[in-house]
């Protein structure tokens, strides 16, 4: 059961990491028109991307720790 949970956490972490990176990439655009550079950024999109990346890191660490069978002391 622990191994299944660990593997699921790792897969979830990889998915969240991929989705978070894509969210960060899609949060800003730049347009060049007649020598003028215009850029627009989606602040909420960036925040969501960073939250997804943090969740991915937590899931990966939790999954690896679950597979190793070590307990975390708080």
C-alpha cells in the first residue's frame, strides 16, 4: 500500500510540475510592432504556476520518502 501511494504521489508531482511550467510559460506575451516592444503578463497565472510547482515539489518529496519508508521528524 505504501509503495502504491508513493508512486501515485510521484506521478502527481510530475504532472503538477509539467502543468505549472506550462502555466508559467503561458502567463506572459510580448509583441513587437514598429520597433516598439509591448508585453503583458498575467499575474494570477504566474501565482497559480508557482503554487502548482510548490505542490509538485511536496508531492515528489512525499512520494520518495514514502517509498524509502523513512519517517519525518517534526
